[in-house]
């Protein structure tokens, strides 16, 4: 992925899968971070925010959907322009529930991932696929301004 100067729209897509277990969230998060650095610059304070949001969304995909099984996949799409950086994470579906912002208390073991995304992103959302599979895409955007 190259820098976002000149009004170009840049996108990069990758699907993570392993034969013996779930996809490696660390590898996918590093991919998103590298894309964010290419667009926003290594000194941008948004790079760490983007990496944190990606980590939360990727972890949810592995934890709550069929992506967490052997041969599971995570699809990652990063689109960037001069004005926006958008990250889409698609899981394999078959989750018992759909993603929602948790209301976990201070003692809760989880439930804060999408709360972080909602707080850090300029916009975000969830798209539920059709049928019984219900593959989920969680996306978030940040304004591509240096900070």
C-alpha cells in the first residue's frame, strides 16, 4: 500500500487462514497498522488508535464466529484516501449473536471492544450477511488527519 497523497484512493485486501487453527490476529493487526502508517504517516497519533480498533474487531471475529475454528478465515479490507481511512473486517459467520456495544462494568472480563471502537472511530458500523450463515462485517473509519 502506498501513501494517500494526491487524492488517490488506496485499498488493500487480505484474507487470513490457517489449516490447524484460527487465523492469527497479530498478523492481521500488523497488516492494518502497516496500511495506516502508509496512509497517515508513522508519526500520526491515529495509527495506534487504528491498530487498537483493528485488534478489538479482529479478536471478536475469531472469538465469536466460525472464523475461530480450524480453516477459519478473516477478511480484511483497508481503504484510504486523503480524507478517510476505513477498515472492514469480515468473519465467517455462524455466531450465536451479532456485535453490539457492551455495557460491561469495571469488573467485567469483556464487552468493551466495540465500546472502544465507538469512542475512537469517527464512524463505524456492522453489516450482517444473508441467510443462516450471517457473516458479519464490522467497519470503522477515521479522518485521515495528522495528530
